[in-house]
C-alpha cells in the first residue's frame, strides 16, 4: 500500500512569525520521507511517514530542541505523480512549541522524575503568605493545563518583543516574562540580601540622623512551625549567603560601597544602653477579636530612667507596603532603678476591621528613647489576622462523568452581616473555575452549601474554595478528592 502513495509529493512548511525566512530558521521546508526512522541528526527538522490507514496518513515530525518556543503554523503542499500542479493546504490549528524537560537535548531537561511530577505536572501547590517569622501556607491552583493558559502565555510572550533566537533560550524567556509580571515598567528586581535600617532625627549628627537599629533576616525561609512551612523546601542558601556569616556581611557592605552608602552600615558609637526593651510577638489573632501589643522594658541601672515610647499599628499589603493607619499610642514611662515594666495596648476589632487589606497582614512598629542617656531602640512585628476555615466534605463517590456533591460549611466570625457573598470553586480535572452567589449571612451565623460537580479526569485531584463578601474576603478551604475512572 505504501508504494501506491507518492510520498515524495508531500511537503510540510513550518512557519513562525509574520515574516518567516529560511535563513533565520522561521521558515522550514520539510519533505516527508517514507523511512521507518528519522534520517537526519537530532539538531535538524525531520518528517517521516508513521502510519497509513485507508486515505488517512499519519506523519511524525521531529522538532529540534533548540527551536524557538511559540506558535508555529503548518502548510501542507502535495503534488500527484506526473503532475506539475501543487496544491497547498493551511492547517487552521496552531502548533505550540514549548521547552521540553523530558528531552535530554533540551536546555531545560530535568532528569529527576520526581521533580518533573512536582514542578511540571502538579497543577495544585501551595502559596506562602504572612510574615517572615510567622509564615502560613494555603492551597493554590496553578491550572497550567486549562484551555486558556497557552493562548494567554503566548500573548504575553509576544509582548516581550523577544526575537526568534532569544525565544530558544530559556534564560532569556524566563527573565523577560518575570520582568513583565513583577514590575509595571518591566524593570525586575531580585533582592538577595536585605537589611532594614531604622533611623531617628539627631541634630548633633552631621547627617541629621542617627541609626538606631538594623533588622536582618528579611529574606529567606527558616520556619517549620505547625501550619507554617513544614512541607516547604528551604532554598535560602541557594541565592544568598547564610545570615551572619562573614561572606554575607561582605556582600552587604560591598553592595553599599558600590552605591556610596557604606556609612549606613557603620557601627554606632558605644553609648550608655542600660534599659532593655522587647516587643512581644503577636500570634493567634482571630478576625473579629481584639489583640494586645506588649512592650517589656527593664531598667538595669541604679538610677531612674524616663522612657518615651511610641507604638504605631498599620495594616500592610503582602508586599510589605503600609496600607492604612490603625492606631498610634505615645506614653512617657518612669522606671525606677532595676524596675521591670510591661506596657499593654489593646486594639479592638472596630479599630482594625475596616482597614485590613488583601491577606489581613498587620505591622506593629515601636520606638523608644531614654531621656537621661539618649539611648534609642526600635522593633517591629508582622502578623496575620487569622480567618476561619471553610470546611469541605465530599458527598458520594466521585467518578468520571458522574456528579458528586461538594459540601461547604462556613461560620461568620463577625458581629455584623456579610453581604454580596459568593464562593469561587476551582479544581483542575473536577470543574472549570466557577462562582456561586449565596445569600447574606447573619452575625455569627453558620451556613452549609452543596454544589454538584462532574469530574472530567480520574486520579487524585484537589478542589479549592474561596469565600468572598463585602465585609470579609479571602476565606479559603481545600479538599483532596480521589476520582475513579
């Protein structure tokens, strides 16, 4: 049967971009052979017959690993034996050429199968939110296999203005895409060492300021507390020297010197620091409940000390930028010789509820000055106001093509009505992203909602549900689901 079909008369033209050129590798002239195997070396395009079934021919194309990623188009040209007429057909479907971590010749090849499952095939992961000292993980849907992702990524690739050669370089592609998504002016920035320096007005200083504290440990991951990062991989040492080492300090000082800012990191002159201060960490604050800020101070001198303490409370965005002022308190405290004192400030729900943003993060900033010695101190604490969980249960036996019930339970933690309420439900292989509007929820009221889902793919799946309302946002719950084939 193969002998009766004029294989030499079938030619593929692979086209990339609006002005394809043979010399630039964006126009590929590809005769189809009848060989059982590819005949060209792996660095070149090749096409061969794979199978013939009646009037259907299946042709296999080898794409070199160094081809630029993006959308390619296919034109099929045929010519019958004994005829000079060439008929061409433009294939309507787009061909997406991607980097291939399974291909040994590809620059992104990943030999470890477990890594490929985790970093490429896994469509549900975890997003870490909160502060450095009190991180918190939550389920996050990557959804890289949903229908809209490839067109969206290619649209973004076109916006990068990368040429064909650059599109074949995974480093160039990654840097260009990262620049687009992390900065409004395409100027990306990666911080590898970060010291936060606090200053205070000082008329005696040549600069007009004096350094009162340097905060370290602003970058990296090192928390393994329950509900924190116990299942996270700590990659801090891969991109910065370990905090406190000679190499880490040299990196910071060299960066400061190159920017003409070495004076920022010079050690202050020794002073009479005989009052100890400590801002206590705040943990376990449930939304709708008050919380307390506590500053402990100890006078270790044999003389009285007068302390001026200022405490500021603000809501902050996940980027660390201050959002809204919640409360400010200023006190003057008299400390006797050897006296220990704890200042306790109460912040009510009414003071902070309407000022929370995105992930409900708060920042406490305390500054103190000792009048008699001019000793200064400052410290800050970041924490997340915790929201109630969504409880999710499965009704029935999830099977491909058959509906099952997703039961969602939620309790309003506030002494106020929740209005414009809705659930966002997302689960790759279980359902397309969907929004479900529900009725208003009364103060402290508990509700239950059941939604019918029809799985499309078998195997282990995850569903993530997010509750939103005008008064309370971003309440998250997730559930692992085993779908039978």
